[in-house]
C-alpha cells in the first residue's frame, strides 16, 4: 500500500501533527492496515474537511479512505444508494441528480465522504425537517479492531456509537443511504433581512416550518440596536414548472463553477476587524430586504465556498478556529448573551451562521439537539481567543448545550460529559469493542474519549 509520513492538519490549519498516511485501495488492504498499525493506533480520514484534529493521529497511522470510492448499486425506484465510504457527496450528486435523487443531508461543502458524513453525523440547512445524515443511513459495514467486518443497522448500540463517534469505533467501508427525490437541480429561494437578533429568531421560529432548508448569515460585528442583524435565506427544491423554458430541457443537470484558488501565501492580518467589518456591511446592504422565488443552482445555494479552492488559506498560516455550539429551546437568553459578547469583543468573523435544529438524532455523540446553533470562523491568531472561547464553553455547558466535535480543536475534556450525557455509554462500548485502543486520534487523546 502507498504510505508516507506527512504533516496532517484539519481544514482550520491549526495544530498539525505528523503521521504515517496509508492509502488502502481495497477492503482487504484496509483490514491489513488496521491489523498492522503500531502502538499509536490509527484513524480513518476522508477529504480532510473536519476543521480540527478529528482525523489526525500524531505518531500513528492515518488511513486515507478516498481510494475506496465505488458506487455499487443505485435503487432508482426506491431511492437508495450503496457505495464505498470514500465516495464524496460531490460524486453522489453528479451521479444521482440526473436520476432525480439528491443526498438527504449536505453540510456547507459537498467535498466530504460518506464515511465522514456518518462519523461526524453531519447536519445541514434542513435539520429542522430531516435531521442529520445518520438518520438516513439504512446500514453500513464497519471494520472493527478485531478484524471483523460487521453489518450495522439503526437502533443498535454500535450504530448509535458510530454515528457521530468520530471514527473511534472502526473504519466504515460501505454504506446504504436513503435519498431525497427531486424534479430539478434548481432551488427556489426566499431571502430577507432581519434587523437584529430578536427579529431574526422570531422569523425563524414563526416560519421555518414552511421551508425544507433554512439558514441565516449573521453579522457578529454589528453592535447596539443592530446586534445580530442577519440575512435569512430559505428555500426548497424547485418544481419543473418553476423553471424557465430554456432550463426545462435539462432540468436535472448538475453544473458547478470554480473561481481561481486562494493563493498559497496570504499575509497575516488580512482578515482584521476593519476588513471584515467592511465586508459584513457590504454583504448586509447588498442583500434584498425581501425577495421570493429566486432560482439558484444547487452549488450556489448549498456550497458557495466550494467554488473557491483552498479558501481556508485566506486566514493565513496561523489558520482559523471554527466554533459551533447549540443551546436548547428555552435557552435563548444564553444565545443572546453569547452573541453580544462576541460582538462586543469585535471578533472578526465573516462566516457566521445561525440555524434551528429539530429533533435530536440517535448517535450518542451526535451534535444536534432541538434548539439554536451558531457557527463562526475566527482567525486563530486573535489575541486571547483561547481564554475567551473557554468562557463561552462554560456558558454553553451550563445551559445544557454542547460544541460540535467535528469542528472542535480546543475544548477542555472536563466539559465533555456535561455536554454529551451518553459519553460513558460511548466509552464503555468502545472499551469493549477496542480494548487495545487501535482506533485513536489527536481529538480522542485530547478529550480522553
């Protein structure tokens, strides 16, 4: 198998660590890689879109699963697909959209693998309707530490430990996923401005049920009466009759566009309070006060940043921290207080989104619970950032909320049990399934998982 010792980092480009990167090309090679990994263990890795250290393993093995990327079977009548764990959501869209099917859940990038989508139990703009990715998984095959390949189905402890388990129960080899039927590859989109956070939350709470997809970009540099002002974008898959005549000839075509890649070197401090403040002002002002029924291509609606290769470089060599938390319904004051604190501290974040989550998902370490989730990017070099986020973690934990492990790079382990009540169940199952700790990562060591 191809293997090299390389420096590995998450999408946030912080805390790189050296590991032996192994690239299995068959299930047998994956099993051999697991059997032969050394004392520091190994962890599966997909396309590297976890922001923190979940797919890193200092001094150990990292299994690059992108070589296992076959689509084995498509049920075009029933709406499901059987594929390898290394298949990306981008590839699924290319193949399935012309057949009238779409992935059930997609995050802000389509460059994630199916295995990663299960391991992080990803969520998207439709969580309030459809839940997270694992809710649509009919079964998967899991290579465990003892060398067995187990077929895992929903409702079992191993399924619930693996969904959101960050790759620590084994290596997912294949998965069967239920799909979303669509008639076109276009979205019908409504956009409106919200004047402040209370206005935004009221609009989301009152009308989210009308839309399959809903998300708000929020200006975290706005202060005073404008604190939390936002641009709310919601939509659904457009019906055929909504398309102009020219688009009806190929209503299910999947077209993407790419801008020039971000340069490999970006000066430190490019994303300052001044530059981000200017961007946020322009972004808010250019948004329509209210617009309905705009037609957008799927990539433009779901994955605008995918059009800029290596966009994570714009934060400079120091990288950035993606911070995402959720607090439950009835804890709105905690959300308001955190937004005010971020605004008052002038954290230069231009990628900040607020969404509402629906019902909780079955994974023991799955992130979503019913309530409000805020995600933001912050340059890692911001002075005092670590201590500030530690304080926010305390507020989130005290409110019964949690942070998202797939995006985390700095949570303190003593807060984990308060955030994830099934943590002891997860640890017990993992200890029984993998007593030697074959599957391990920088994240698992940092958080004592």
